[in-house]
């Protein structure tokens, strides 16, 4: 078999493999989420409340790969009464960080990755991967612009207010409309959530949910789609930590259409069913 023929076969196999990755979702960026060692810590008047958070990054919940702290745009803590406070993450592999809470109530830990591009293209019969836009490249198989957001809802002490249902302003954001810390998993209740994109209801947005222990791979226990008002229902069937993940993919417009083929946005929310 001559070298030209081998090269053509290599390109065909490469393209087939790339298409498989594309449709299987393999090439989608690692997912980001926030875990907590105690999602509902007790509160003491003398000592306050305490917990630790650590980051999940990849395709295996609750932890997979080590996130690079340099890749974060923001890591913060928010409480409706106390406001926003930036968090300096720990130096360990999963960026484990101790948190102290001054008052009882709901606290949201939230983070955002720095946005970026991922491009796959063919050059001289070989598939190349580029962490950048498709500008100036030929043989582009796919090119994504991505943004990733994560939230973790922590209930400290007695919490009876509805601040858990208020947005913090992420580009793509999952907001629980019911208090998950008041749920009973044995009843199979539906948790209502709202997904916002740019502050508006994210219509017909894909939403996935799973709980710790359901799977050791990239599988979810539940999948649904938001309604025209951005609302979806998640059937709660298990106690313990839960992860919700929303995904939106949009066609680029204007200058962005010269840099990528798809705009990809991902948001996660973690909490615990007591």
C-alpha cells in the first residue's frame, strides 16, 4: 500500500473518529462543579459554622481530574445579608478550602472558569487539537467557544428564608425554586429549578441530574428539558449530595462566527438532600 493511500485512509479514520467524538459529546470541555464536606453545617452562637469545599473537574462525579487554579476567573461566597466575599482556594489537588460562616442562613459558593476556545482540525493528514479559535485554519472539524459556571448551595443552621431561590448573576445559572434541604427523598418529590441565560429564562435548555454513588462514569440519573419559561422538574429519588448540570449550545454571530462554530455554555449546581 503506497504512502498516499495510507494517508487518505488515515484521514478518513481520523474524521470518523472525530465525528464519533463530536456526536458522543466526548470533546465537550470538562465539567466543573463544587463539592462540600458538609452541605448543612450546624451553627453555634459562639463559634459560627464551618465546612470545606473542593472542586470536581472532568467527567466523574464527585471528583475526577485536578483543576488548575490559574484557569479560574472567579471563586466567591455569597450570602444575601453579608454580601459577596472572594475566596482564595487551597493549594491541594482538588483546591480544598475551609469556610467559616458568621451567621446562619443560605450561602452560595460560586465559581467561573476563564472562557476559551477549543478547535480540532486536520493538517497534513493528521488531526490536531488547539486551545484557541479556528481563525486561519483549514480542515476544521469542530471549533467551540466555551464558558463554564458552578454553584454550591450550603444551608447553615436553621434556614427558613427563600434566598436560595435568588440568582447571583452568572451567564448561565441554575436556581432552585424549592428548598432542597426540606425535601424527603423517600417521597419521590419533584424539585423545581429555573435556568437563566443572560438573566432571562433559558428556553428548552438541556438539564441533567445525578446523585453521589449513582455512577462512577459520566452518567446521569435523570435528564429533562426546561419549558418555555425556563423551568424544569427533577425527581428526587435519593438522599445525599446531588449534581445538576445545564448545557446550552448556540450558533455564533458576527465576529465570533469567524472564530468558532459553536458557543457552548455549561452551569452546575450542587446541594444535599438530608
